[in-house]
């Protein structure tokens, strides 16, 4: 354990953040690019690490001089034809999904609310006194390719002594409450994950950098001394911060009357024993893979959950996700002209769940699937709207004749959301909770 009072006092006795040199290459957040920092503290000029002028224009120039101070970038770089724009609603959906999943977006230009492209701001050469700050600001990737750093975006630093899974998913869940603003970049946010932080030096470097950027620090540190060091350092430099993990740990400790160990889950000192739950999950995954797409229908009685639906409604990914949680899952496809296996109607009907989807979305998924398999252009009704609607109507007739099967609408739902509905209903029925004996869509 670290003596927080003595160690923190020693580490915090350093110059103010504004006088610091660029951060050490050890400061490796997920979306920071410390490898692009040059030894001399000047902006790198290699193609892999473009400088400010290269980022603002987005065009690779070999041997070209930087534009003069105050000149517009439009006069120094050729205009590029804008790529074709898709549906505005589809773009909003794609961008919203990207924000929730943390995927990088490829936007060639920043667009305002009206859809018009904004010209990049004028660029100028940094003075020697601004070199260090320019390196840090220009080399930080805000998670959006092709547009450089968004100066108006607010930064969120996530600090963890483990993998950072808890911090990252907590922040993503919280950002979902601001999706209406984030999608249109009305309140842009840059998130940076720093995982495996078990050293006080690295921790202080991160907080110093957060002070320079005006970032919010959210941390999940199991070691109480590290958490206390983070709190004191943030208070010293005026960095807003929140301990995501500590309130929950203290609540559980108070409830069960046992003190927490204070050891990170990734620490080598923790003995990783193979528990019964581990082997149960491995068995469930093995069973689920063998039962995919209607295989071995004679084993349906061994499944905890059976998923039924037409092709491309997400039966397989949902099955695998549930299997990783320890549920043995089988899935059976509904195909027009093909009878469902008799064993499906002989097992406990409470374990069967139907999946349905919007026909327009299903058609788009099937078109992409057919193209990926090389069937694009061949005569097939697989992705035709009339056939898609016919299959969904056929599935709905089957669902209506078996009202005890819950029917889950998967359109627009993430795998986790659909799985949460299945697990809730499964446990409600297992615990004999009151349920309406009619078909219901979730």
C-alpha cells in the first residue's frame, strides 16, 4: 500500500500544468497519439503523424510550404469535391450508433446544422513558446477521422487500474442520455481511456494533462490510496473528477459487513481460480455453437432458451451473447415451405422466444448479406421486399398460434438490449412471476 500522505505531497510538488513540457510517451490513453511526439518538442512532419496544416487541409502535400499567417486555407489547398450524401435520417442513426459503440466516424468535413460545409479556420505557424502546446493539441485524436481535433469539444478522461471496461461502459451509458446533442456535434465530447494505471507517476501525468485540457476525470481505482491520490491531485489543480467505483464498493461493504480487498482485478497478486461458473459458461458456449441454425433438433430439450425467427433477425449473435452468460441457447430458423421440427413443440414452451424485425430493415440487411456472399445480381427472392414481407407474415402466423411465446422486436435494438429482455422474461417465468398468457411484443 502506498502512503498517500507522504507520496502525494512529494508528487504534487511540481510546476503548474501550464509550464509543463509535452506529456511523456508513457501517457498512453486509447485515443491519444504519444508516438507522434518528436524528441525536439516540435510538430512531426512524417506522413503517419501529420502536422497542424496537413490536418486542417486533409490533403497530403510533399514539399509544400505552410500558408502564411492569417491566410485562408481555401487559397492554399485545392478544393475537394464532397462525397455523395446519404439519407439524413440514416446518417443520424449511423452516427448515433457510432457514438454508443465508440466506433470511429469518417467525416471528410465538419458540417453545420444546415448541412453546409464549414471552411477550415485559418492556420498559422506556432511560435517557439507555443510549440509544446501545439504538439499536444494537434496530435491528440478526437476519435473522428479526417477532421483533426475539434477545439470546441469537451474532453473526458477515464482512468482505470484494470482493463477500463467498467469506466468505459459507464461513460458510454451516461453519454447515451446526451445523444440528441452528441449526434449533431452540438456538444461534442472527446473520450480518452487510460487503463492499467497502477503507478502514481503515470497517474499524476494524466491529471496534469487533464488540467491543461480542462478535461473531466472519471476513475475506477480499486486501491484506496490511488483513488485518494487522484482526488487530491484533481482538487489541487482544479480538475473536475468523480470516483465511479468507490460509492458502490462502500455501499456493498456496508451492506454485507466485509471490508474490500483494495486489490485491482488485473493484479498478479489475485489468484485467478477456475470456478464452477467458468466451466458452466464454457459448456454453454459449446452447446450453443452446436445448436446453431436448427442443427441437432433432438437436443432442444437440453436448451435453457430457444430462439425462433426468420433469417437475419440476429438469432446467432444473440445466442452467442447469452451463451457467454452461461445460458444454453438453441436457435431455429423459420422458412416458408419448411416445417418447424416436431421437437420444438414437445419441449417446455416457456423457454421459446420469437424474434421479429421491421421489413425495410430486414431487406437492407439481406441485400448486404447477399452482396457479401457474392449473390448480388443473381436471380433470388431472398432480399426482395415481397418475399421478406411474406416470411415475416408467415412467422407472425406461427407466433399468433403460440401466444405463450414472447415476441421480441429487434429493430434498432443492440444485442445487449434484446438479451436483457430475454433474460428478464426467462427468470420471471422461472421464479413463477405473474405473466400474461398472451403473445406480447417487447
